[in-house]
C-alpha cells in the first residue's frame, strides 16, 4: 500500500493537476448557503477563508458591496500561486493553519472542508476564537467528512491523506463550545440518499 501524505502535499498536487476546479464546483452550493447564513443583513465586514484552496470563495465574497477586505490562507503553495494568478487584488498567504495568526482580526472566518485535516482541530478553534476574530465575529465551518456521513469514512484510504479526524456532529459542537464560542449552531445542507449532507457549524465570539 502507498504511504499516506500530508493534506497540503496532496492538495498541492491537486492544484497542479487542475483538480481544484472540480472541488470548487462540488463545494459551491454548500458554500453559497454558508455565505447566505453569515452575510445576510451584514453591514461592512472583513472576511478570511481558512484553507482557501485556489481562492474562489475569497474572489466571490470580495464582490459583496459590504465587504471591506477578503483574504485567504492555505498551506499548499500551488493553491496560493493559483489564487494569485486569478487575482492579485485580494490578499493570499501560504501558511500552516495549525499555528498561523492573522495580523489583524476579522469579522467572519469561513472554512470549507478543511478543519479535520489539521493536526489539532481544537487548537485551531481556540486560535480562531482568541486571535482571529473581532468581538462579535463569526466562524462558519463546512464539513463533509464526519462520523454520521458514513459514505465519507473511506476517504483517508481513497485519497491517501495522513491526517483526517473523524468526529461526530456532537463532538464538533462540544469543541466549539469548549473553545469559547457562543450561540453554537449546527445544520446539515444537501442531504440526499447515501449522503448525510454538509455539516455546517457556526459560532460567535
Ligand atoms: C478539501 S480542500 C478545500 C479547499 C477550499 N476550501 C475549497 O472548498 O475549494 C482542503 C484545503 O485545506 C488545505 N489545508 C489542509 N491542511 C492545512 C494546514 N494544516 N494548513 C493550511 N492549509 C491546509 C489544503 O491545502 C487544501 O487546499
């Protein structure tokens, strides 16, 4: 059996092969829903996409009339290089989300299909709460790999990725609360046969 590789190595290769585009298409509907939830009736806001891939969500949100800044961070250099070629206006950083902290806090942190790839998802939630968000700021996460979505359980083997934390919805909610988040909510988006939907978690600082 082939040796598993870290998520950023695997996704860096996906960017080289153009697989980032298909991934963005696959995530579009759930992300549109997540953005609707956090942007509805928003006055001016700053936005950060954690694990931004090729930066497609950053570019989408930057067009919102109330958006004052939109930035993305990803650990795969090839993803960040791609994001910068699409658009040099928004700010993109290549960094490890396990330790990185933005230079100034933002109002909304969004992250689609990323948090379970981190070495310590709870430390990430704590970091976001303590150092990434303004007071009243919101974190919204979308996850397709979780315990109740049994069809996803084979992904670590299918994709050869070394770090993938399989948590239940209840466990994610517990981690959000333990990290300090208030008004924690979870929903499932796009449920269909053999697919439990994208698990969406939201919390406020
Ligand atoms: C499934 S992709 C999702 C990308 C993007 N959010 C999207 O929806 O198209 C996961 C992304 O998380 C990034 N990632 C995984 N672990 C990371 C880490 N420790 N630090 C920074 N980025 C990481 C990968 O490089 C990859 O681009």
